[in-house]
């Protein structure tokens, strides 16, 4: 792969002076068109050999185009805040919105490559992270992101020459660090591991472009022209249309499993037994969240269920047992304008808790395979691929120490009707009932199908679903509290 970049690519200064202003004007024009149409974001990854012109290229792109519409992120050492979350979290947060360009200087490829070169990662661990990256980039492509990956290359001899030139000039001496020279000593190892990584991650959705970095004119025009071509190509393709006709609200379950039909929704549990058991469980939960090893983990509690199934009441019994400084409750409604211009999972990525903290999601990322599927808010292809994307997301959370508990609270149609009417009669509960809640009852069968598919496809060993028989609120709350305590105890042993 790198050998192909070793052909002497140079562009005469006179030719560069002719082409550069034309390219700059075209890039600026298409940048504004990209902003106005707001159909997709552009992500530019800048990686490669030290001294090959990475920094100069980033500066040039910001000079040639409107920097107000470009977000540039240079990733250095992982901070304490970032270390307490999944590896990809720092990059998730840096993704640009639709209509904008994001430049990632040093990207999700840097740490895996450096880690393998230094011995911090085993070969199998590098390959695991490579697989994770490929799935992530595939998801970005499906979300409409234009991803351009540039690897700036220099031969060993040219890199040494370049570093010495930079070091010799007082104006550029600051660009060369001791770390650059240390990396140079490991050039052959860096080259071998980088080539393996690039080969495994150059896919149809996100191919690598290797840019020979010796000649500044060549690399500048090469990057600029490719950027212009790719944005133009995707703008010409037009916006991705959401064809709601693809979605059939009464679509049979994919796996033909009606899991909810197996539940015995009416469970006996007296108020007296409930109050005694709840007090014990709340004390148990409090002690667990104050355990010395709890700070090595985080808790992500997901609450889904039928309307009026008791999600809010269950959440309140959990939060009553723990320090208010430890938890956050994230109520999930329709996406905001800010959230709509990002990949689907972005609004959940931003709420991933750090270690020692708890995030409680009242509705969650499962909305894509539930309400969006049933109501036709996304294409069938989008919710079909969401199952694997969600499993990938949860796997990354667990690998970082998260304890994931997922609850589906199920009630019967008769019990739901009873609770709806009660809410309408009680003044301080009227806000809990909306026209949409009544409308959803008409699609009960479609939701049963969607929930059955969701549980079957996303109940994994590391993040299983707990189906809660919720006609009796007392029984449901105790089952939830017990499940949560047991999940924490299993990890803290």
C-alpha cells in the first residue's frame, strides 16, 4: 500500500499558482452549498508519518475555506474524563453536524497503532479495535456521512531529511519534538503495523487515500481536489429520502417470536410486603453504590415499556436510594434540531456516564427499532441495521466497565386503559396522558411485534433484557430493584 505512494509526485510552482486559486474558489463555493443544503456532514481524517505535512494540510484547508464552518480537533493524550468512558467517546463528541466539515487531526486510528508499536496492545487487541472501527465507519456511511481518510506518507530516508530540515529552521524548529525522533527510531515497526491497519480498514464505504508528503504543492492540490470531488459527488446524489412506504406498521415479527405473550402480567404482591422489601432493597442498592470498587464501573439503566406501565415510578424508587450527585436521569423524547443533524446514536453517546456514576434512560436508543419502526419515521433499512449497531454500542460500554440493565415493563391493554382513565381524572397526573398515548393504543399489535424482535435481537449475555410483568406496580418495582442489585453484585464480586 505504501509502496504505491513512493513514486516521485511533484507539481511545478507555476502550475500550482494557476490551479490553487481556482481550487480555493471552488472549495469555498461548495462549502457554502454544503451548508445551505445541510444534507450530510463531511469528516476528514488526517493521519500518517511525522513530518509528512499533516499539520500544514490542516492549516491550509482552514485557510482555503471558511473556518467558521469547519471544526478542527487535534487529539493528544487521553484525559482522565475520556479514560473513564469508552475509547471512542472522545471521537463521538467531535463529529460535525450535517452541512459542516470536521477535521480530525489524529483520529481513532492513532491510539491502536501507537499502542501496538509500543507493546501496550497485543496483536489480537489491535485486530479487535480494527473490527470496532470498521463497524463504526460503516455506521457513519449508513448515516450519510462523507468520510475521507488521508494517510500522509514519507519513506524513512525522506522522513529523516524532513525532520532535520524543520529542526534546522528557527521558524519551524518547534514542530519537531523528542517524541517525533523516538517514533522515527521505530519507523519500520510503525510502517508495518500501519500498513496492516490501513489494509484492514480500507473499505468500500471508507477507503484510505495515501498521499506522498514530500512535495507541499502536490499534497495540497491532491487533498483539495479529492475533497471537492467527493462533496460534489454526494451533493449531486441528492438527499437521502426517507420513504415511509417502506415501513409497514403491522409487519410480522422478523423472528416470528411473540415473547410478550409468554408473560403472566398479573402477579400477586401486597402493599405491606412491598414496603418491607423495598426498604431492604434500597438499603442494599445504597451500599453497593458506595462500595470501593463501584468507582471502577458505571451503571446504565434503560427503561422501556408500554405507555403508563410505571417506568417513572420505578425510576423514583431507584433514585431515592442513591446519592443525588451520582446519577442523571435522561428523559428521551423526539430528537431536537441539534440532534437531527447528527448520527442517530449521537444524542445517547453524549450522556454516557463516567465511572462511579449512573445514567438512567427513560426511553432510549431503542426508539429506532420501536417507535421509529412502527410509526414509519425511518426507513426499514435503518431500523434493520440498528440492531447490530446497538449491540456494538453496548459492547463498547461494557468493555469500558459499564453495567447495563435493560427493562421492558409490560402491561395488558385493559390495565393500560384503566390507568389512562385514572390519569385523566387526577389533576396532578393529567400531564402524563397525551393524545399520542391514545393513538399508540391503535397500534398495539405492531408494537408487540417490534418489542419481540427487539428483545430477541438485542438481549445479549453482556446486556440482557429483563421483561417485567407490570400490571401490579408493587411486583414490578421489586423485580426491577432486585435485578439491578444482582447485576451490580455480579460485577463487584
